[in-house]
C-alpha cells in the first residue's frame, strides 16, 4: 500500500542507517527511527493522514511531523521531531503548569490549522461501525479533524514548551470540546485518584482544566459543554475499548486485559462526582 501520490511517494533508502525501535506507544507496534526519519506501519487511513500532514505543512503549522513517503518495506516515512517526550514512568516535569499551558496553545494552533483541511477527492476517512449497545455521542456539530490522542507520549517538548503533536492514527471529525476533553483527560488528569500515575497524582485537576482552557482560548459556550461531553465520551469509551479488544486484539486486547475497562468505569463515576467543581473552575471569573 502507498499513499494517494503513488510511485512519487517512494522513499530513497540509505541502507547504512540502523533502525532504532521507538517504544512507549499502547497500540502501534513496529515504530522505528532511521536517521532523521521515523518509519511506521501504515493503517487503513494512511492516505487521509498523509493528506492531513501535507495540509498542516502547507498552512505553516510547524507542530507536526512531515510526511516524506513510503519506504521499501511499505512503511510510512515521517520526519523525526527532536525534543523531549514524557515516557513511562512519567518524569516530574509532567506536572509543570507552564508546560500545561503550552499544550493548550499548541492544540489551539493545530485545531485552527486542521479546521481548513479538506480531504482530496477520492480519499475518505474509514471509521469503524458503532458496535451494538454503544451509548449516544454528544450531539454537537464537528468543527475540526481532531487529533484526539494528546497523551504525554504524543507531545514533544522543546525548551520546556510543547512543540509538536505526534501519532495521528486516531484523527477524525470532532468538536473543539472533544479535543480539550482529551487533553484534560491526560494532563489534568480526569481520573479516579487511584488510577493516576505518580507524576500527576494529588494535583488540582479542576485548576489544571482551567489552565488548559485559558491557554487554548476555550469559548464560554464550550466551557459549559465540557463536563457533559466528558461523561458521554467516557461512557462510549468503555464500549469502544471492549469492542476493539475483541475485534482488533493486539495492544487493544493487552490494555483491556490489564484493566482499562475498570479504569474507565471509575473515571465515569469520578466525573459525575466532580463535574460541578470542574465546571465551576472553568467558568470562574
């Protein structure tokens, strides 16, 4: 499989460069660094993602890898983004509020750039059908092609400032509230305290939500929608994770076997208990 540009996408190999495995992801396996490039297996939406990355480059958004082509092994070739990533276990700096605010600014820049993306003719995003029994989604109209995977492992920092987003495998139409909920989920974080890693444990999650919202420039309308969207997305997440574990296996199955389903259920209960406090922090003068 190659992208929509066909043979023009073929990447010229340098056989002298070694492959260095890049670890830390939950699902995608086989990601390696080769010189100044990253090689990744291509998924079913590779052509769409490549077109999105080309668009981001064309509009001048610097905070994403560049798509370079396809190598002889059929892997996509991306630029390697130099910088600092919060691997596991997470470093102490993951709690830094200045870094947190910079994530909000980076995400706003990405969303503004992605909002003007139109997929080329003949390239469509293939999304899986909803599994039976999936709870309803929020009813708000999509606004951007969301990244929706702003985990600590997918944000590259330079000079203690969020510089780039990586791993675009989960992109899809979304609202800006969806994007901010996803970022808050990982960086506030929005989870039952027992499920929070040491680097983020014991922090003021509502305050951190406010920091992200202010840095992003979240609208008053969206601040009023955040908790509702968080609860609905969490309910859907349990069903979707279970379905992907059963149908796709691999990393999805591993995460499910390790208890992600129970974590999501505890998150839903935590959001329902603490939603009013989060909304108050978001709306406070």
